[in-house]
C-alpha cells in the first residue's frame, strides 16, 4: 500500500520524494544516510516504506528491515536480559537496508545510542542503505549524542512541510480512490480548506 505510486507529491514534499527515489535507485551510495524529518502524519513513514518496496523490486534477495526506534531499544533491552547481545548485533548489523522510524525516541537513552552508533557505523562502512525519520532535524533532537547527530547530518537531510490546499485535495482524492468511495468534489474542497494540518 505504501509505495511511490500511491504517494501524492506536491510542493511540500517533492524534494523528499525525489531524494527517496534516489536512495531507492542507488542504495548505500547516493543518499546515505537519508534523514527525513517533519511533523506527524505528513508522509515520512510512507516514503520509508516506498523506499523499501522499490529496493525489494530490484533486489528481492536483499534483507530489508523496517522498525521503529522504540523497537530497536526494546530489542536491545531484551537481548541484555537474555544474554543474547551477539544475536542482537547480528540481526541489526546484517541487513542490506535498515529503515528506522522515529529515531528521536533514542534520545536520552545512553546505551541504546551507543549500540545504535556501532550499528550505524557497521552498516555505513559496508555501504548498506540507512534511512531514518524524525519529527525534527538532528540538531534539534535534545539529549542525543553529538557523534550520532553528526552521523545523521552526514548524508542527505530532507524535510516534509504541511501540504498546501491543492496537495490536500489530491491526497483526499487519492484516499477516496483507494477506499473505493465517492465524495462530491465540493466536499473534498471543503475538507481540504478547513483541515490545514495532517
């Protein structure tokens, strides 16, 4: 469902869309890491999944992993409790593509940041694609280690803004098609006019 074909492109997200396509076409080399940031519900996760789907089409034998930063932290804690850190490292340091949503959630968690730093380095040095999303740019994430912030900013950072009226109309129209429902265009325009957030 969350592919490039179903992503509605407008002035607020066209650079992020183009950068995501670039990362999908040349994984590990062109835009690595790719850091996508913006408010809630603006399409960051959609783009991240679209990258994964596009890479899978070209490389069906690749290991492509999508997780949230919270899951990464929870898995780390579980591996420590069960004395299975080697299995944890193998799981996260072997994918060809690592897609991590909401990376801001590792802020303030020292050991999680330490482990993610080493995971990031391992993947980056072996030219494996890393894509991260956040609700803000790296330099604005409080309580994140400077060395991690520096790594995040070392690739391409793109933001997604709130959509303009025309893009909101296009998104609503696309949703109607996907859900197979018919809504009068006047109603779509009214919703797009009144709803200016996500």
